[in-house]
């Protein structure tokens, strides 16, 4: 599994990491890829010249060639063109298929970036400290525990609330 995308990585690296997802996503159908090709050709002809767009478009319109193969060829072509081409592909994807763009592996890893993992680690440390150094029963934390479970997942919240209600002692 590739390392998560970071801000220091460029769009070229991001596209390399997202290519497999894009080629396997059913939402990347022929019509969407045609829209992306047209946008790249019209907006940035230096990225996708008329000749290249015609070659790629004719390939995309050839129904005997699977969409996955057609899309893979476009992605390789854009990676060969460089950083600006990859960036413009993402911009077109955001415009024409935001649901695909939003669920790209590199975007998901950024949403669950360092702050997400830091908060999970902090919660685990807090619970460990409460367990090992807490005196008396867990319900002594009262309102703190009751309100802190609101931000947790359903399963975790139920376990903590069960301990608080039941008055179990921490050993």
C-alpha cells in the first residue's frame, strides 16, 4: 500500500497513486472521460492538443476497447505531460464528477490526516491514564465521561456509558 499523499507531493505523484482507483471506479464511464478530454483540450490545448484529443477521443469512442484501458491511456498521457496537466485533470474531475473526486484515496488520506490520528491517540492515552491511575469507580468522572462519549463512535460510547452507569471499579 502506498504512503498517504502529503502536501509536499505534487499532482503527478497524486495521480500515480489515484490511477488504480480511477480505473476501477464504475463512475468513471465513457461519457465522463469524454467530458474530461474535451475540457482539457478546450481549456489547455498545450496539455491535450487537437491531434492528441482526436486520437484519445477516437480511442474513447471505440466501444470494442474497454473504458478502463482508455482511461489508463489518458492518465499515462497526462502524467507524461507533467504537473500542470495532472492538476488540470483533477480540476476537471472536481467539476464534472465531484463524488469521484471527493472519494479519491489521496483526498481521503488527507481528510484523515495527522490531526485525526493525533486525536485518536490522545483518546487512547486518556483512557489508559484513567484506567491505570483512576481511583474509585469510573462513574466518579460523572458528567465528564457522559459528555465525552458524544464525540465517539456508537460502539465505544455504549461501552463507556455502560461502565459509568454500572459503577464498575477500575482495577
